[in-house]
């Protein structure tokens, strides 16, 4: 089934935001000069960057699932037993 333009815009926006979170995490973890202290010997900035990277990867996965399920949910009047 052909996907609508609205679906492509939605998926593109989701992927763009996911990559933005991932790049933000890489910047915070490795290139920023902030000093928020340490927690158990690990820099809090590094932990925060890793959290952003993981969230970005999670959003990429969710965009993929949304793309994959777009065809399955197009049959609104048909129900499976």
C-alpha cells in the first residue's frame, strides 16, 4: 500500500529528532567543557551524554516500529480473530 505524505513527514521528523538527540549526547559526553562533578568516579557530563545517546537510539527504534506498523493499521474496519 502506498504511504501518504503525512506519514512520510511524520517519520522524517521522528528520525530527525532521534538523530538530534544522539548528536546532542555525543556533544555533551565528549566535546563539551562543562564540569558538573563526578558520581562514583565517573563524570556526570559523560553519564548525561550517554543518556542522551541511548534516548536517541530508542527514538530511532520507535520511528522504525512506527514505519513498520503503518501498513498494518490501515485496515480500520477489519478485525482479526
